[in-house]
């Protein structure tokens, strides 16, 4: 895997982790998220695991559903800590 491809995988996994964390704080389920993004629970689970990256439309829908700013989900962890 190239460094660029590895960076993309890591970014997808970090983003998925942020979405999972926010969903856990709000006690939301993957099944609920699947309905929000118009997909199956299986596909939603693959997004949440980072195996398949979210697309921007899905991220926008999830951010609105969770009541969080889309940009806050996409920031690097260090940037979020400094923004707080």
C-alpha cells in the first residue's frame, strides 16, 4: 500500500471513530444511522468501521442528525483539542 493510500485509510478510520464516539455519547445506533443515510445496516456498519469511507453527502447527513458541525468531525484530534 502506498503512503497516500495508507493515509486515506487512516483518515477514513479516524473519521469513523469520531462518528462512533459521538453516536455513543448520544446513544444512537448504526440502524438509526443507516436510515439517515439511506442505506442498509450492514453498509452503515462498514462506514462506521472505517472499512468503507463515508462520502461527503453521508457525512453531512450524519452531522446534522447528530447535531454537530461537519468540520468538527473532520478535524485532526489535536486540532479539536486546541479548538476547545
